[in-house]
C-alpha cells in the first residue's frame, strides 16, 4: 500500500517559491529614493509580476557608506489593488523614481561588496529570501561604477535612531582596521576633523549670505553630502524647538536648513522637473484693465464699472457689505460675478462653511460652467479631503492655465487668485510638498506682483518642509 502524503507535504511556501521560481518572473518595476547618491542610503523596491497579474516585491535598504544591505523584506503575491496601495503609501512619486534594473543591481551588490571588505554581511532576510528576487550577480549584468564610503573609507554616522547599530560597527572597525581607516561622525559631538573638512566658517558675514532670500537652487545642493548633511541635521535639532524666545534670525535659519535638507533629499533633477511643469502650465499674463465676459458672466458691458469698483474695494480691504451681493445676484442673474462675490463676502463674514457650500451648490446648479464657481467648489472639496472635479494632476501635467480659462492669453488677477487658492488647497490636502514648493516658486517668479497675497501659503509650504525634515531626520 502506498503511503499517503500529509496535507502539508510538498506545499510550496512563499519563501520556497522565491528561492526556486522568482527569477523566472519578469521584472515589472524598480524604484529608488531621490538623492540616494548624495545621502548614500538607497531605499529600493524591486517588483516582479506573476502570470496571474499579481505582484511580488522586495525592499532593500542599502547603506553605501558602510553596512551594505542592512535591511530587507519581501511582499508575496499581492493583488493589484493591494500592491498599488502599498506603493502609493510607502513609495510616493515625489520622493521615488523609476530606474532601470541594471542600476539597482549594481547599487545593491556594490554595497554588499564594499561592506564585506570590512567584515559586514548582508542582513539575514536578504541571504535567506530577498536576494532571489534579484538576478544572479553574473557577468551578464552590465557593470556600473557605484561610489561607496568616502575617500575609499567606510563611514559611520550615529544619531538618536541608530546608536546601538553604530556602536557595534564602530567597535568592529576599531578592532579590525584601526581608528585611522574609517570616518566616524556623531551628531552630538561633532569633531574637529569634520569641521576642517567642511571648512566651516562661523563668521556672521558668512551667515548673512546664507540666509538671503532668492538663493539660486543650485546653492542649496551639497558639495560634500556626508559632512554637510550631518551638520544640517545637528543644527535642525537645535532649532526645531520653536518658542517665544526664538529670534527672527533663528526662524530664518530653520527655514534655510529645512530647505537644504529637503532639496538634497528630493534631488535637483526632481525639483527642476516639477518647476518646469508649473512654469509651462502658468502660460498667461495678467490684465486688470478690462473685464472679460468670462469674469462678469455676460457679454454686456453695463456692469463693468461696478465690477471694477468692487474689485478695487476687495483689493484694499474696504467694506463690501454695501453692495448686498445676494440681492444683486437675484436682480441681475445674467451677471454671474455677483454670485461669486456673494460667496467671497460669506467667507469674509466667516459664515459657517456648510452654509457657504449650500449656497455654492445652488449657484452651480444654475451656472454649471462658471469657472470661478467650479474653482471655489474644488477648494472646498480639497479642504474636506474629497475628490476635486476641475483641479487634478492630469490637468497640471497635460494642460495649461490658458486652456483652463477658455484659451485666453490673459486673465484678471481675481481669476488668478481664485485658481491659485484652489490649486494650493489641492496640493496641501495631498501633502504634495514638492508640488507646493514648485507652484509657489513658479507663481512668484512669473507674477512677482502677487507675492504678498500668497505669503500665508508660502509660510505653509515652508513649514511643511520643516515638519518633513523633522520626521525624516529627527524622529526615531
């Protein structure tokens, strides 16, 4: 009699599948964090696609300074929706880019080779499982030179979140290669050798140059990422506890340091790409001399003088209640501008947002194609974390402001402010820091006369970078 197999005998576990079958699956996508070659810390996601449409991925955290593959994890046979949600949450487009597998392969194995020279092995999960989602390291893979360490020496950077790991690495290198064969940086005890390497000059006149406004983007990018980043993180830690005793100079320095850390984290290419996108999108001029029919809502010019007077009063902060916009909107339904101004007045009077939204929906039911009303609706939707109807990524990526405003080459400043508020609310709700930064920068560059009204948005954008850097560099 033949012996029956037990239910578990011959069952293929995810680990066994990875070791025996994963390399037969086609590479679907490779992602890596922006600025990996400056931070020398590569956060990599490699994904292969199954014939059934599912995905298996592996994460590799590669320390190119010293430790090689210090962390790894795999995700097996994910459904498309599950995989997409995972990727969107942990690998957003703003901070990660798609690259060719060959680059990924070289980064991982260059890090491993460098680390092994000093006695550091890849993490156990890599050795057991995740190495099998990579191609075999053979001569068939094109060789790309990847810089490791600094001046051919391993580097240890110790902070609050990696003290134990750094202490073990420090003791190991001390015992194996000696104190002069590696670089050790401590946030809390920044040694003289590092200071000399950076040529740090603490003279006040140097600091004044650093904190000037309108610094060219290239001046934020590190020349010596190792030492400059450590110094910036150290100073960020000192400045982050904002209080009543914080001076104006310290507040300015906090924003400057955060910009430097953020721009170097994202990478120069990604920042330039985002700014180019918004520069191309904002392809209009501003004309406040005449009232376009799309602003007034009618071809009639009978109300142009009143509309100009209202806009002037709005610009100078004068009382608008004298106009009674709700009454004007009922008396002159052909002048859609009065509906929009009624909503503006409600905002100024701090009317409950539900009442404003109700009034807006009534106006939109009458004038569904009025762009100012649609932008106002989008601003409210974005603020309430709801899907917008007019402003979206596809519009910004593939259209233009001229097309949005009925192919007009010039628009009124009031129209631009309405658009500006809707876009910023959309980006802020998405927590799109790169988008906010690029949008504010390009808007200020193209329309410098509007910088003052956008100050509140600019501050929000700058503080978003501060909080981002605090989370990335200071939180354990």
